[in-house]
């Protein structure tokens, strides 16, 4: 394949399809961290929900049962993380990393025990979510530009893709235009002032972790049921950490975090398109170097923007009620 064979349209569509994994996790992290809880455990919750979603979807041959099961396990992990960070006042970073390490090993062991396929689940086949064909797709399929926009860019995706993009304005509205959002942000900025105003800081933070668990489960379900069609060990490949980076890039604001997710989705799409391509001057780039692209971008983003980002003031700080 030559450089001229690269299709911008394919990169754009791949960006749209790569972004939901990051969007769900980043929006989940926004709720947790805006309330004052550091959610390093996104990666572990993604892996756990991906495995459970794939296993239940394969067993029942119903993707919706898989998604519901993924929600269940992700919520349990989120509430466990909440119990350590909120009730027990434990170290939030250690709790999140422990979940990541535990889920990386546990999902592999359980998958091997039940399916005997080297730590992966069988292919889901018909148990995957169907793609949505927009009305009139057949009529405009052959129309230049419009046909591509309607059938590939806007259409041809699963319900989870549309849900991921619809989440951005919804999360913005919840955080900035509802009473719950005001209390959530108050708990992350000044929990003692929120407590003095009659807001239950612990209850609000638990609610944030519950929402984070639900949203994060969709990342895992999307990976297993939509993108891959099976579960594979460590298939999240750092998506939870990329989502955290997108939050830093977006300064913990939904719209800018969305742009960060799109950026990482774009570089992930470019990475796929560049494999096996002969570039001008440099020629064909080794696959290992191409796979580094999203992570190199992550380092650059963190190095350039970390000092400029302003995190919630009480993030990572256990709340101890004043007497």
C-alpha cells in the first residue's frame, strides 16, 4: 500500500468508532473526579465489564444481557472503590491501581477457567450489537459526499456510538444546570462549605461513583460486543489512562474532554491506517513504532498541559466532617 492509498474518509469514520471507548470512560471519570474522588481505576472497570459483557452475551446469545451484566460488575467495583476512598478514607490512587492490577489478572484467569481459549472468550457471532441503518441510506448511497456522510459517517453505527456522543451535552447539562451538578462540583471544590450548606458529601460522592460505574461499563461493553466481538486479556490497552489524559486535556470540562477523546480516537485511526503504508522519504514504518503513536501523544499532552490544567481543589482528599 502506498501513501496515496490512505483515505481521509476511512480515518474520519474510524475516529468516530474509536472515540466511544474513551468518551464513556472520560465522562465516568468526570463525575468521580468532579466530586473529589480520583478515579485511576477506570482501566480495571473497563476490563471487568468487557469480560463479563462478552461472557454473558456469548452464553445467552443476547448482547443486552451482556451489557446489563457489565453494568453490574462495573458498579460493584465503583462502589468498592468508593467504600475505600469515601468511607474508609483510604488512599484513592492505591485503591484505583489495585483494581486495575486485580482485574487485569482476574479476567484472564476466569476466562481461561470457563472457556479454555487462552484467556479469551469465544467469538460472539450473532450476539453482537447490530448496526443501525438510517432511513433513506439505500437511496443516497451512490450520491457523492452526501452518501458517504449519511451511510458511513452518521449511519452504520451501533446504538452505543450514538449514546456516547449524546452523553457530552447531557453531562454538561447535569454538571452545570442541575442542583445535583452544583452539589457535585461543590463537593469537589470545597466539601466543608458544601457540608455546612446541608449537602451530604459522602452521599454525593457515592452517587458520583455509581454514575461513573454505569458509564464506564459501556466502554467495556463497546470494546467486547461492538469492536472486537470477543474478550481478550488487557484488550483495553490503556484506554482508561487515555480517558484520564483526555480529562486533563479538557480541564475537567465535558466539551473539551470530548475534544481530547476525539484527538486520541483520531491518532488511533491514523495508527491503523499507517500500518503497511510506504510513506514518502521514510518508507514503511515498523508496526511497533506506529502502535506508540497514541501514547507518545499522551506524554506530549501531559507535558504541555498538566501545568495549565486546574483540577478540582479537593480531588484526592478524604472528607472528614468538622465538629
